[in-house]
C-alpha cells in the first residue's frame, strides 16, 4: 500500500485541519498518508492579519518542498477568498511554479479552491452555508462563491474573530445555525466554510437530518487531494461528496 505525503500550509493558530484531514484520509482503503505542516503566523481572523499571513507563503512552500511532499493544501479558506474572485487559482499557480523551480512536481490545492470544486462535483448550483467569521468576511466568502457561479441562498456568520476560539466552537452551535437556514431550493449545505471550525463529526449527521448533500472545508479538501492524487474517492461516514466513487470500489 503506497504512502502519500501531504503538505499543509496552515495558520499558526489552526488546530483542526491537522486533526480532521488525517481522520478522513485514514479511512481510505487503498492508500496511506503522512502529513507535514508549515505554519503562518495568524491569531485573529482580520483583513490585516490575513494579509500578513499570506505574505509568509513562500517560506512555507520552501519548507514543504524540502519534505518531498506529493501534494500541498493551502489550508486557510478565507485568506484567499478575502482577496477577491479567482484568488485560489492565482495562488495555486504561484505555489506550483515555486515548487517546480525547486524540482518538485507536487500537486497543489487550496481550501478555497477545494470548496468550489466540491460544490461543483455535487452538481450543486444553489447552496446554504455556515461560517465562523465576522459578517464582513463572511460576506466576502459569499461573494467569492457567487463569482464562481454558485448561488448562496442563505448563510449564517457565527462572528468569532479569534481563530483559537473558532477551533472550539461547539458542534451543537453549528447545527443550530444550520437548522435556522432557509434551505428551500438548496442543492447542498456547507456546514463549515472554514478548516478551523470543527465539522467532521457533523457532516454525516447533518446530511441524514436535512436530506441534502452536506460538505465542509475539510471534506472538500480531502476530496480535492484524492482527485489530485488520482485516488478513488470513497471515504465512509463523511457525506455524499466523499462517496463519489463508492460504486466503482464496490465493483473492483
């Protein structure tokens, strides 16, 4: 069984993505994964600190290149979406170029791009979502998704500015926000548009409760990494998105 090295670029105060991604990808039946992180200093989810964090990207990529990773995930969704439409494509291109200069052919993905990819993989044209951000940043996430052709019918901002506190938001609070959404006409629910807000234990339960495909920044990141590495997408108990190839693996 092959082992794939995953490089993560994460905010210094993020403690969730390095927990949820290994839990998710550890369910894969055909591959193993190791995880290697480089951190960018960020404590408050504010425009100023997000910009300062993004400025540390090149150092992080150098460090991950030294580790010989097979794929890189730039794991801070709002850091890219707050810049403006199409930023995930620009940054993914710059990271790939930097890695290639160092001789690495690692695949490059971002949480921002992965969420867009995951929503579109579900053929969801209209969604509802929950974010932990202050309302101005949450609005930028909504605007970013709508610029990608995804209609956001309703959304909630939990308005937690401290990134460490985002990692401690109780699951019941997230579910209550999801229950308050007007889901009429929605094709999917994004239960956590942030890799720091814990969501993994909520996705399948919310999908069962609401009867809609449910995804999060974490499950979308796992989906995107598996696609980038040309591995089957069939992870149990994490929503419909991560069972995309379930029928194929059942027949294998």
